[in-house]
C-alpha cells in the first residue's frame, strides 16, 4: 500500500484528526514493511512522513516508533549523523513515556553505533544501562543481545577474558528466550561471537588474544551456530557462520576447507538477492560488510594457492554485481550480465579496452592486492602490497596536504589567489629572489615579501610532492616493472583507493605518472561493458551538448554562504565555442536560466556532453543551481538518479564531485549518480578545486578533445601535462599538483 500525497494535508490544521491518524497508521505500516524487506527509498519517504504527522498530532508513542525505524533507513544511506539524531530522539521519547523496552533497544543501538565508531568505552556504558533494563524486565532477549554487544566491546578495549565471559553468559541467556525462532537467532549470534573469539579469527579488524583462544571449542561453537541457522532457514545467519568457519580454516592454512566454506557463504548470500528498490535512493547490492569481507578472504585463499585469475574474479564478482544493481531494476538482467562472468569474458573486456589494467583490492587497512594485466588480458603478476601506515590515515594526510577553500576566486592561505600573485611578478622580482640562497640580493621590503611568499608556496608544494611520492612508493613502485613504458593505464581501485590522484603520483626521478601514462579509472571490469551498452545511443543526426554553469550566488537560499565563481562564465564560453567549432549543437544555460528543471530537461537530450560548472555541496549531495527556494537551488543526486542519460561524457566541473564513501559498486558522490543514470564516461574531482586553474584545465581539455579529436583520457593527459610544465617567467612552476591533478576520468574511453 502506498501513501497518499500528504504535502497539502500537512498544511491544513482543520483536517479531521481521524484522517491524520489513518495517514499516520499507513505511514508507520509502510515504514515497518519497507524496513523489513530492505526498500530503503520507501522507508525514507514513509519515515519522514510518519515523523511529521506524529509531531503534528502530538502522538508521542507513534513518533517514537517512527523515529526508531526511520533511523534504520538513514543508516542504510550512510547518513550517520541523522541516524544518531533520530535514535537519540526516540530514546528521549522512550524515557518520557516510560517505555523501558524501547528505551533498552535505543540504548543498545546507540551503543552499536559508538562501537563501530571505535568508541568502545562509551558504547559499553550504553550496553550496561540497557543490560540493567533487561534484568529489571527479566527480558532474556534484550539481555542476550546486550551481553553479546558488551562482550565484543570489552574485546575492543583489550579486556578479552572479561569479554569471553560475557559471551558465555550470552549463550546461557539465549536458552531462556521463550520464542523458539528468536531463541535460535540470538543464540546463533551469541555462539558466533563466542566461536570467533575462541578461534582467534579476524573480525572487523579485531583479533582476540592467544590467552582466550581454544580452536576446538571455537569451531564447535560455530558448528552449533550453523545447525541453528540451518534449522530456522535464516540465510543471513548461514552466510555469517560459513564465513566464520572459512576464516577459521584460513587462519590455520587449511586452504581447501577454507575455500569450500567461503564458497558456501557466498552462495548463501546470493540466495538473498532481491530486486533493487525502484526509487531514487539506491543502496547497492553487497553494500553490507559481510559479503565484501567474504570476497576478500576468498582472494586471500586463492592467492595463497597460486590461483591469481580466480582471485581476481572473486574481487570482480562483488563489484560487477553491485554496479549492475545500481544500473538496473531487472533482477534477471543483472544476473545474466554478471553471474556468467568467467575468465574468458573478463579478459575479453580487457582486450576491448586496449590498455594495461591495474586492479587493486583492499584486503585490510594495511594490505592491498594488486594485479597487472596486459592488453591481451594476460595476468603479468599479482603483488601483495604492505602499506607503511593505515590506508585511512594515509588518504587523510594527503587530503589535508591538497586542501584549499574550494572553487573560489580568493581562497589561498595568504588571502591571494596564487595565480594572480605569480602572474603579477616580473623578471626583476625573480632576479632578486633566489630561493636557493639564504640572502636576498635586494634589501627592499617588496623583494623580501615576494621571497617569503614564494618560499611559503614552494614549501607547501614540496610537502604535497612528498605525499605523492609516498603514495607512488606504496601503490605503484612494487608493480612498476610489470608495466610497459608509455602504456595507457586503466586503474580499477577499491574503497578509499578511489580517492588517490594516480596521475600525480611522483616517482623517484621526480616524474609524475601522467607524464608517462594516459590514465583513467573504473569501479570494475564488468561496469565498463555495462556503461558502454547503456551510455552511447547516438547513431546519427547532429551531436549535441549541454553546457551549464552558475557564477553568482548572492542571496542563494541554501543556508550556506557561497563565494562567486567569476571564471565560470569564461569556462562556459570556451566550452561552448569548442563544441560549436566541432559542429555540435549546444544548449547553454547560465545565470537565471540554469534551473533544475531546465538542466534535467536538456541533459536527457544531450548525446555527447553534459558539462556543469558550479558549487558542489557534498554534505547536501547536491550541485547548486538557480532557484528561489532551497528545494529549487539544489540539484541532488536523487534528481540525477531519476533521469535516464544517454551522453558519452558528463563533466562535473565543481569541488569534490567524487567525494564520499564508495559503495560496493565502487563509486562515490555525485559521480555515482551520473554513472547510474547512463553516462558512459564521467569526469569528476577528487578534492576542492580552484576557479582559475579549473577554467584553464577545461579550456585545454576541450581543445584537445574536440579540435585534435583525442579520446577523453588522452585529452585530460594533454591538459595536465601542459599545466604541470607551465612556468611563470620560465622559472617558477605556475601550477601545483593540487591545481592540475584533481580531475579523474571514470568509465570508458570515449571520443567526442
């Protein structure tokens, strides 16, 4: 049952209470149903309406229920701040209403969030309070759940012996649960946690100490867990227990048994496949940690047995299936595309791409597997890369090194655009400022000030280059000998590796990778074929482009002050002129014409290019357009998901359009929405970009792409190399890597 349109309903105070109560009941019912079957978008809409109506009617109990279930949908789309806010709201209402059961559930859920955020000490406090409520209520179900979570939290804190005792108590507590199914479900969870601890297997980065390990008892617990799961037919539990058994055998280097158990875990998870929710908020297949973790352990086991091709297919299966789910609502079509993926079809995709493939798979925060495939699809080698520092901190440190204030005209640390400063210098200024010498040849304050600014700028650039060299040493140097000089590279990263600026990696000789190779990225091999089949349907007639941008934001009603982007107008003019010279029909939208409705209308008609230049608000998941109210000025990811694009290339000329946590499909941010909607290739930014340097990059890129007819990745390479070699007065580099390297080409290599 679907909800009626309540937008006008909520605005009429005179509406009969009975109608509101009926609408509230429908909203709660739909919310709970959607929550139970994973329909995230439906749950989001129903939850939002249920909360609104409950607040309007003053029905505190329904408001509590709505907030509690609504937070699950918010958690599914990764909005952790909103998830916690709704949980805390439900917790407050439960205290006011004296609903101790709901209070205990809210406390335990908040504890789980804190524990996943590595705040185990705070989490333990919540679990202890919830455990007290369970004891007062003699609620064996809540008591068992809290004991499991508290035991794991103690393990996180290094109190392994205390943690194991709590897990044993949880197993005993589960036996007092009256409902047979719930008894089996929670009993299995308790046995699984105890079995993992006793077996000493890795679980979300936690490995229990040798003092509490007992492999025989641990495997016995897992086998009991398996029987409970099988008896009640719970596919989630069956998947988990086979994973745990597989990891236990892998830890003991019983590779064949490990492979068998992990294969059964994967097969069990495949049975849970259901059609992707047909609304705008899409949660990709395999976005949960468990199947991704199964795939990683499969790769480890297969590589250990010297079977690199099968290991790569294990990595590819989860990514290709997830990406297919992102693109398609048709379960049968998705299965047909991805389940039949074997080595012959995988290598044929490499041959079609005509380039060297570097395939990365993140095994842990400090371990990455890297395959190198030549143009014929042959595996040249697979390397296990051990990082010197955790990947998460590695990427964070780099992001801080390239940080600037955004696509603004004046955002340098010195309150002066570095390009304006450099371009203002004369030969005489440089002659008086030898940065290699300690002395200044002139005593003039003007010269001293120039030298100080140049030295500060050079220091920042050197710090950035050091990070880029460290990335090269960790991710590329171990496989460099496998790659032919000048080869075009297709990099397939995973997770946080999507945020690496591969073009700017710096080797030991001081040469950037883009000076030696043309580079593009893709979330998976299978996604390339899917994008090509969906993206380019232009078979004749005049090719067309949409070129749109916004340079002034005074009074923009989005609640965030936005700086003007004066170079956007120049950028639009340059892009439009290049398209027209290539005999392409151009629709240009600027200023008040760049509305959400016009962009959506024109984007679906563009056959070759959709170019958008404006501010991007990652926290709102939106690009800023012209409008009179907040809803109108934000072109959201959901708005893009809702349309079907057929363009060869989408260019997102804005800050951080690839920012965000990649889903199992391997893509993040606004870029993900454009890929999902059908663009065959997307150019997006890794970090906050500068206005003037972005304008120059786009001018060079389109000149190479449309006038020289180069494929998009090669045109991007030409633009980057031109900028990195540009000098001010033949002396000082005009652009840093932070200015020429933020843009990435994702998807197929297309020619416009």
